C-alpha cells in the first residue's frame, strides 16, 4: 500500500519521492501560520496547566508545613510544661526536705553561737593581780637600811611576804590560763558544728540556685516555643528526628527479642496444640506462640500506662488512683503468670530437644550418651523465658516516642515529596513550552526553501518601492532586516 502510494506520480521512486516532498513542503508552507499558532498555544497551555498544578501543590505544601509547625509547637509546649512541672516538684521537695528543718537548724546555730560567746567571755576573765605589788617592792627596795638589824628584819619579812604573794599570784594566773585554754578547747566542737551547719545551708542554697537557673532556662525555652520562633522549631524538629531514630533502633532490638522469645515457645506449643493443625497459611502452634507474646506486650503497655510512665491511652491515664492500683496488680499478675508459663515452655523445649537427640542416636545405632552439666542450658532457657516477657513489657516506652515522632517525620517526608512534585511540575511546564518552540523552529527548517523565496520577493519589492512610499523609519528598517535575512538564507 505504501509503495503504491509512493509510486503514484512516477515509476521512478526518486522522482515520485521528490514530488511527494515538494507537495509536503508546499502544504507545510501553506499551513505554517496555523502550525505556529498550534505549537504556541499547546506549549502555553501545558505551561499554564503545570504552573496551576504547581501552585496547587504549593498551597498544599504550605498547609502541611503549617500543620507540622503546629504539631511541633504543641508537642514542644507539652514537653516543656512537663519539664517545668518536674523542676518545680524537685524544688518543692528540696524546700520541704532541707529548708523545712531550717527553724531547727537556725535554733541549733543560735545555740552554738551563744555557747561560743559564753566560752569566749569565760576565756577572757583573768585572775585579779595584787594591787600594785611591783610598786610596793620598788618602794621597799628604795628605803634606806642604815645597818639597823631590826629594820633589816622587817624588810626581809616584808620581802618574804611579797615574794610569797607573788608566788600565789603566779599560781593563780597559771590556773586562770589553764582555765582559758580549757574554755577555748571546748569552743572547737562548737565551731565545727557551726561550720557543718553553715555548709549544709550553703549546699541547700546552691541546689536551689541551680534549680532556679534550670527553671529559668526551661521558661525561656517554653516562651520561645510558645512564640513559634524558628530556632526553637528547628530544635524541636531535630529532637523529633533523633527520637524517631533512637526509638526505631530500640524497637528493632525488641523485635529481635520477640523472635528469640518466639523460638523458645514455638516448639513446645507445637507439642501442646498440634504440629499439623493450621489456620490459613500458618500453623496453629505458631499463632498460639505469637498470641502469648502479643498478650505479654499488651500487658506491658497497660502496666506502664497504669504507672503513668506512658500516655498512649487517655482512658487509663484519667482513672482514679484506686482503679489504677487495681489495674497495676492485675496486669502485673497476668504478666508474671505468662512469664512463668514461658519459663515452663522453655524447659519443656529443652527436654524435647534432648529426646529428639536421643532418638536420632538410637536410630543411628549409636549408644545414647548422657551429656554432663545438662542442667546449665535448661536453667538458662528457663531464665530467658521468664525475663523476656518483662523485657518486652518495656517496649511501650520507645513505642510511644516512635509514634509521637512519627507524625513529625511523616510530615517532613510529605513536605519533601510535595516540594519535589512542585519543582517537577514547573520543570515539565517549562520544558514543554521550550519543546514547542523547538518544534516551531524545526517546522521552519523544513519549509526553509519557500520561506527563502518569500523573503527574496519581499526584499525585491521593498527595493523597487519609491522613497516617498516610506511612511516611517520603522517600516524601512523592517524591509532592510527582511532583505538581509533573505540574503543570509540564500
């Protein structure tokens, strides 16, 4: 069909193809203006459509950014309020514990100061000296003796009496000094007690000052979050991403622990439930083992929620203390029972493994050998079976952090996806418009021969046109431009 159509003008394929080419170029030349309008309209339409879609995506992106910002501010405000409340509780505890006994401490310090003052006053009292005895000695020594024996005897007696009085005064002074030293020695424990009391007061005041600085920092952070400042939002975003990664890592570790727990109880559960029974594509024993593990995790969630460590269930969190205590007892009892059951299943698994090993040895014709210290792995498996349920119970803490941080991370991912989509739409729109322009130039390239002829005709007409026909300078410039372009094309 194609060959018949091609050879419709001549038996020569070249001549027929040339005729077809001339007809095609002629048709394209005649429809050049309409084709240009079609390409321009198509490019502009695609560009406007992509731009409108990008504008819509940008609006959705801005709403999602604002939503993420609101979520971060709400989470950060709640966390800051909890932190400030905890700091105030610590300050209250510090004041009640240390400063509550401050009147007693003040009385103790006052007693110690009074005792020290009394001892100091007692240590400053000196024994009274004989009134001016040194002046009496000097006066008697200055009296003239004149060789009178009676006078000498009187003076000697006076001298002996004065020396005896001096000795007595000296002894009294030494006794007084010893008494002062004793009072000063009794002041030392009081000084130590006073120093210890003042150290305790200083330690308490330092602790209060440190707590005050911490509360000031938390209040500044809370104020920045409440105002929605960019540094605070960036810090909250980084904190959410960090919590997401850490909580995800802990959940992966908990999942591995759950798999180990599953391996401990899957084999004995197959002996209890039956290894051939299935529900769907899974064996019933495996489903039973998974149910036990999931129930343990659920009991752990309820236990930590009742203890108000996590806040995943508002209903449990809003219970009164009496119901919460009952729930704590019930969940802890169920968790202990399940842990005991798992320990028993782990021991049963070890016995089953031992029986299978003995059976394989007997079938192989080998004498069954009793392994020594067989009780060590049995006890190890029982301990693992008892501890793993309680360890899985604490998975509620990283699960709560993971859920809370997941909102922020998903929001950031969605913002990234929308931003990429918006850029892609703008890029597609621009490429489409430029592609239509390129197609337009290619169209002109195909019909360049008739275009060149057209421009030459226009140029000759312009050359033979009288100078008076030039109405204005722009028309003359356009004619020159067409003539130069035609010459260049030719």
